């Protein structure tokens, strides 16, 4: 997509809810967020307890074309025995380890990871959900060694978009400027690789907290990440407990401008014609 093409149309804003399928309460929070037009997209976790229910809710609420894969390599158990036996990703009980740095993978680890990613994609497709895009739990897909395998899998399975690394927002409290600038350099490299393969479909990505400046100062396409939950009072909140609707409405754009990755890709394809 060229800058000229972007300039002659309205920007696309995708608000994506992560963790669909992680549990029943999260599932219903995400469906409620869709119904209230607070989000336009979600990504589903196939190896968690709420997956089957999430698939049923997606079908019954007409959300199938708005669902991507939330690749999970950091929580629960993998779908494949190959990854369960891989000590890089799983412990001695076959449970997935928390996120870690993965700069390089050995050939056997690559094969195990390829099999697991394929299994998670296939699990979606068996439920009638063809992923519109791919991201991951705890952003593990942005690790360099994992990213290479994810890119190949996305291209092999025809998944047309992969979430970028965060590229908007100021330095967080408690993080040194050196660490922040090194992280920015790495994320820029990662995002450039996604763009090279045609998988980075927005210009910006960030959380609802760190995208306000981008929303205000640019007209570029953007993906905004949220994690809808229902608190003890039944109120729809984000992961940190703040009211989700208040937070999203504070960004200042109308609900009618929200799009899914499927809709964004249709627009991009029309621009190429």
C-alpha cells in the first residue's frame, strides 16, 4: 500500500481483543465488546479451556470473518507432542514455559515449532474459522527465532497479516533510555521484515494507552490492542481494570470507523487494482 493510496481514503482503525478462547468469562466479555462496537476484531487461543465455546460464540454472533489466531506458546499445554518434548518451550511436565528470549532455534526446535503452529492453525480451520491475521500471547511471535517460523507459516497457510511489534508510545517508567532505544531498534527491524514479506498491514500498532498520539497526529492505519474482561460488578474493563468504553472513547474517533483485518485487506486489494 502506497502513501498516495492511504491519503485518498479514510484511515482504518482496528481494535483487536486478545485472548478469545482463554476462558468463558473472557469470551463473554469479548462478545459484549463486539456488541457495543468497542472492538472490531479478536484473536483466538486454541489450546485453552474456552476455545470450543469461543468458536460457537463466533458462529452464533456472526464474528467468524473477524477472528485471527492468537498463537499461544507461553501458557497451558501445546497441541503437539513434538513441542511438549521440546525443552526450549516446555517444562518436564509438558507445560509451556513463560515467554523467554529466542534469538536462535536449532533445526529440531524449528520442526517442533512448525508442527505446533500448523496444529493451532488447523484447529481453527476445523471449526470453520480461517484466521484473518495472526498475533501471539505475550508477543512471543516478535522473538527473532520464532518470528522466522511464524512468517513462513503465515505465507504457507495464506494468513495475510501478522501483528507488528509496538511502534508507538513513550518510554515506560522504570525502563532506561538505553534499553528503550535498543528495544525500538529491534522492533523496527522486526517490523521491516514483516513489511518485506507483505505481512505488516497497518502502519502502527500499540495498546489503547500508547496510541493516542498516533490517533491524534496521523491518518495512518493502526491496530489497537485491548484485553476485555468483566470485573466482579459485571463492568466491562481492560486488563488493568479500567473501564474499557471510557478508555476507547477517549481516543476520539466514532465507532463507525472501526474495521477488521479482513475489511482492511479488501481495501488494500482494491487500491492495487
